[in-house]
C-alpha cells in the first residue's frame, strides 16, 4: 500500500519520503496471497472499485520496469449444495447487471477445470477478469518505479510521534533515527494504522484479523487459476455455515492459488487474535482437511511450509481511503482486510489524486474516515 501510494505521488511530481519500520514487504505483504479479485466483492461500489484496480494493475504490468508475475486467468467459486448454487446464480446476476464478466459453471465445467475436484461438487461461478501477482515483487516493482521519480525510502525506521511545528504549520514526524517535517502525512500502516492514528489524536477503527496459508508443492498440475469455495464469501462477511466447530471457530474456507513458481497456496482462515501471527497447527490441519474435501486426490502432496498474517479489518469490510477533516493534511489509507493486494493500485491512485486536489478516479465517499463516527453520533 505504501509503495503504491509513493509511486503515484512521485509520478505526480511530489517530494515523497516513505518511512518503514522494517524492510519493504516485511509486514502483511509478505504473509498473503497475490490476488486481484472481483469475484468475492459485494456487488456495487465494492466490486466496481476492484475492477478499476484490476485495470490499473494491468497498466502497471506494462508501465513498471520490474516484472511482478502478473497474470489474468480469471478465478472461480465452487459450490457444494443446491442452496449455494442458487445463491451463486443471484451473485452472478447482480454482478453481470453491473457489467462485470461473471458466468455460472456446471459440473462438466468443473471437470474440465481440474480432474482433482471432488466428484460431488455441483458447479460454481467464474469471474473472467480476476488476476494475480507476486506480492513481494509487486511491492519492490512499485518501490523501484517510485525511486525513479525521486521518492526516498527510509527502512528500519520507527515512527515514535507526530506533531505540528506551530499552529497550522507542517507536521513534525519523530522517529528513532531522527525527525522529519512534511506538509502532508499518509498513514498507510495497515494493522498498525490505529497506533499511528493515536499520535494525532485519532481513533481509527481497524483491528488485526489473523489468517493462515499453506504452501504445497505442485507435484502434478492441480489447476491453473484461483479457486475458492462459495462458503469463503460467508466467512469473509461473518455469516454462519454448516461446517464443524473448528472450521467455524477459525473461519476456515477453501482457497487454492497456483503460483508462477509451480507451487500452490492453500487457505484460508479468519480469526481475531490480536497481533499474534504465530502458526497454529490446529488451524493448519483444519485448512488441510477443508482442501481435501474439494481436492481429495492431493492427499499425498507435500506441504512445504505454513505461515500466518494479519489483515487490517474494518466493521463494514471497506477500507479507509480518506483525508481527515479534524487533522488537515493527514490522510488514511488502511483497513483493506484481505484485499490489500487487490486494492493497492486504486488506493495509490486515489490518494495521489486527493493529495494533489484532482478529481478522483472513483467516488471516495464510501471510503471516508468520518463514516464510522457518524454512525456513533447520528
């Protein structure tokens, strides 16, 4: 997120410094998959914003000098029950009315997709525009592009405080490696955005939501594109499913993603557990069991490793991409939950447009920081 913002701000001709407490891509971007998805977005503003981000990522794949393993094979959701198939038809109808490239899949379509699918799966749906990237390489490609525009990166530098140099003056940013001054500050700290917000007196309603992924070796080609179970939508939006207690407790739902390196990722889980990102093997076993429900023929494949990351969650599942009225010159670009890679491109462009007082590519009204406080004080 920070590197995308830096790239678009640098491209706009601004003097930009990125302050990063670790190394680039050492936080959430190093502990996630790399999908630029529309298929799992609420029909309407959410899905159209994601479609715009896909278009910008495609442009960046041609614009940036460093490759980042961009592919656009589409993705699918698979259904276990007739109830899910009916819900999938409604989902496809809603998205198609908005002009998005969605279609239903039947049992024979799944057979053509992968011979490894369970025989009793009824079908699903496809989003043809969905794409994928390598999160590490995208981050560094954006950083390299930003450096070309004169952006400075300060890594291993922790922000300890933010204040003003006099009434209405520029910001003074205190760090463990010296102070900086800036006319404008963008808080793109992800799950730590709340901590940075407190430095200027803000309560930013973002919580870390933990998720696990398994990396497995692709001994044989299981599939060529992203696959999720339809129940993934239910776990994402906090709805109850007919699964066992542990699956429900850890929010486990199938996610399968082949990578360019010929391995594949298997997820996922969702739980609120503070800032703990240690791997819980009970969750890993749940994810493996769920994967075998949909891909029973991969039981003998080798698991290489497992890791866990933290998603910056908001209660309405939309990010905060916003200027802050009460702190002029302060902006927030955080709260993307599991869509940070998906929405990095559109977020970077929107922030650059807001900072330079240009019309925004899409409406930012639903992304305003103040929406949460209006709910508290109607």
